[in-house]
C-alpha cells in the first residue's frame, strides 16, 4: 500500500511528523483549492510564499477540490489511510471532518510552537505573531 499525505499550508516542511507516521513509501499532495484559498482571503504575497515553499518540497501540487481530489487519489491508488497534519485552522478542520466521513484519516499532531486560544485570527501573520511572540519568547523551565 502507498500512503497518502495531504500537506496543507500549516505543515509546509519536510521534517513534519506526518511523514514518520505515514511510513517510507509515501506520496504527498498539496491541493491548490481555489474555493479554500478564496475563503481564506489570502493576498498575493501569501499565495506566492505558499507556492515557492511547495516548490522546495517533495510534494505533488494538484489544482482542484481537496476533498474530491483526495477521494479519487485514495480510490485509484488503493490507499487504506490518508495522513494529515493537525491544524488549528478551522477551515482546514472542516475539510478534515468532511474527509473523515469519506475515508480513513489519521491526523498527526506535532509539538506546537506556542499554545494559543481557539479564537485566533490566522489570516494575517502579524496578528498571529503579535499574540504568539509573548509566549514564544518566554524562557522555558528545563
């Protein structure tokens, strides 16, 4: 069986734990989902950043619906599970929930950079960082 990994923009790095969880024979996909991107209201610079980051990763970029695309890929490749990095993004969480109704999904957690409340504005990095830096810059008890 070939494992499928859906890589979304909250986990754009090659050393994400989702790859360890999925195993060695893994194919990862990123869906350039116009409906999702419009709902997130990302600006041009954010879209360029996402695309340039993807170009540096071993990931297949597919234009189209995330849910429909992953469903077809899983069926065509006879995958038993789709591995997805955990996210705090509520829009991505809705997509994950929809996928869980269709397919066996494994959501892979990682150690968070900081722990923030759920009512976080994630559409602009500066708004996120304004809240996160206070916690990120605190000394840890070792």
